[in-house]
C-alpha cells in the first residue's frame, strides 16, 4: 500500500509507509487541511477513472482554505440567479435503497426516469439495498478481527458480490467500482490495525455505498444512450457541520450546489446522478453523513438550491400511509399532507421520510411528492404548504416503540420556580433529546428516544439510564419506565375533542391504560404513551375506528371521563 498526496498539479508518493504501517492509517484518518493541499483519499498510485470515462473523483475530499468564504461572499449574487436554473433542470427524483437493490431494479428505475421525456431530472440515489447496514457491521467486525482476517468478513464478501454481480448483469465495466471495492477493503484493514471505529471513520466507511450505487447507475444510463454525470455530494457543494453521523446542512450549500449544477448543465448537458446521505464537513473537510434516511434531505436541499418545480421521493410503498402496513395491513395511502404533518409523521416514527427533509422544501414552498417505484401508476402523496382541513379529522397513526419514559416529581414545595429549567439543563449536559413532555406544577413526565442519533444507542444502555436517574434524583423523585411506545395521532387538532373521545373509547374497549398524553405545539399531533406489549393492538384498533368505519357514529363517552377542551393531560403511573 502506498499513500499518494496530490500537491498542485503533481503527485508525491510516500514509499516509506507500508501496508501495515500505523503511520499510513493515521495519515489517512487524521490528515490536516493545508492551503493548496489535496489528499487523494485512496491507497494507490494508479490513476483511476469512473464509469463514464472521466477522472474518478472517488472519495477524495479536497480542502482548500478560503473556498467556503468565497462561496459565502458570492452567495447573494448566486441566489439571485437561482430562478434561472429551474428552466434547465425541472425536478428532483430521489430513489431509496430498495429501489436500486439489484440490476433488475436499476433497469426499471432507468426506464421510469426516461418515461418522463418532458422532465430534466436531478437523480439522487441511496446505497443498494442493505449495503449501509452491511458496511457498519463490517466495520464493527474489523475492529476485533485482525488485519489478516479482514478479507474473511462475511459482510465485505456480501458487498463485493452484490456490486460485482450488478455490474456484470448490467453489462458495464467492472472498473466502475473495482477501485472503490479495493479502497473499502484497505479501509477495513486500517480499522482492524487501529482497533477502533471513530464516528469520522464510520461516516467515511458508509459513504462507499452511495458512491458505488451512483457510479453503477450513471454508467448504465450512459451505456443505454442517456447521457449522465455522477456527483459525490461532498464535491457537489453540500457543506455540513462536523457532527459526524448526524450532520446539519449549512446555508452556504445552496448557492454552491446551484452554481455547480447550472454551469455543468450549460457546458455539457447530462442527467446529474448525486449521492444521497453525504456531505463535507465545513471545518474538517471530511465526509459526513446526514443521519438515517438522509437521502431525502439531500433531495430537498437540491430542490431548494435550484428552485425546482417539484421534488419526488420514490419509495417502495404507495406514498405516506395511514399507518404502518406491517402493523395493520389495511393501511391506505394519504393523498395530501402539509409540510407540518409530514414533519411530525417523520419525527414520530414514519419510516417513509427523513425527519429534517421537509424543512428545505417548506422554506422554498416546493411541493414534495412521495411515489412508489414498484407501482409508478399509484398517485402517491402530495406534500404542500397548506391543504383544506375543514373535513379532515385524522390523517395518520404513527407508532414509535422501545421508548423510555420518566416521571419526575419535585421534592420541593408547590410553586418553586426554576424546576423545569434544572431538569432540562441535565438533559442538555448529557446530550439527550426529549420527545414528548407533559407537565404540572410540581411534576414532569417525558419520553426519551434511544435511536434519535442513529449511530449510537445512548440510552438503551442500563448504565446511561442509571446516570440520568442519578442526576435527576438530586432535585426530584424519579421513576424510570422502559418498554413504552408512543402512538401519535396526526390530524386536525382543531377537532382534538372528537379525536380524543373516539380514541379513548377505543382504548377503553381494548382494556388499555394510557400512561401519558401530550399535544404538541405544532397543533397537528396528539401523542399517547402505552406499554410496548399493547402498542400494535392499539394501532390496529384505532385505525379500524378512524378509517375503516369513518362514517360510523361515535360511541357513547360513558366513563372515559375526558376533558372536552382537548388540552394536554398527564397521567402518572403508580
């Protein structure tokens, strides 16, 4: 293994760094950014080319001092010309992992894209199938397997076989991805040598999935005569914070992306095929990721940057559904949502959208359409800024399981000020996000989500939960309740009394005790907390009551004892 460094127009080699050298790995993972200095990001002295014949940009992350500042200075001017870009490119079409999981699926997606000749799309792709999960598993195994056993890692073999088979079946050159596969194995050897997998290295590792899927798809489009150009998002101009595994996109991204895509289209029109999920850290210049499902955010970011007519998110279901079909098979597509409803659905567990993906579309008021790549004729779900809610009651039911609930009661007398501030300062210090909150004068009930940050499951660990309880017990009596679920009722909360009346009658008939209720400030969501063991039964019963028998009259309220004002309620558990 030889480390190559590109300085200006030339390349310098470091032959003293051998394949098993710790110095080589340290240089790869911790190289500093210097003016005019570029690291190739690979371990070979050979020149590499991509599937469409151009020089392979690969996973090279270039860091040039002043580049970000230059874009920021030009930002206003570039934003003024964004409207002109829309006449060149018309729509974003994003496809998830299941949509590009095999050679057959890639052919179908190519045909689908080309079936809209009036469109000039920007295509955003996720990694093939379960590649991201396999990459993470391979990285975890590499930490402890030893350098000599990296090639035996089952997940690495799976990834190689999947991508090489896909290339072969599509009839494109294996060199399209062979270099990346070699680099992937070398990276895993570096992880094995260092015996650690940092968050920064984890992001670099999972980026191979999108980098390979986009190169394969671009090469196939070119092969069938549809000119396409591949882009790695971290070279396209998607600049993020340096919060590895869960980075936020910065505003400097929008003019940079618009300028690059517009200029390339004017000079040499070709379908842009962009890696979803990835970005470049603003300070580290390293590859970052946007969190699970971040390809949706990539799509809406590009849509906002170019001011396009529509953003299409192609999934493996017929749009956003009234509930998870794996829980209740009679779930139906929701024809129309607001951005606010879609954001709440995503945040509280709907897997069809990324929680942050609605923000760029909402800010630029660009419609988002969720479609099924397996069933393109289905109308899907249209997401816009507003819709007619006059007749709407409930839109969808979302379940988030494996939640931890905390009941916190002040040990001080009634009316003590500062109690809430002290409680939430503890969560801030521990870096833990809170989902739902219900409060009274001297008590708080709240829920914690162990998967809020996808790269770590912080509060699933008993020791972390004990630490949370220990800190809170300094100011309050704390009861920790695990194995809970949040059932979120997304709908017209102007009719909250009607929703609550019907929901509580259904749950009473099912013999379910609601342990906490919270109505969010968004005014489109009412959340109920129940035990995990009862959650799926509740979702099925609620869906049947609200959607399967929507025209039936409401049952008598009886002894449900609900407040008719629809305000937040809190029930503690003994």
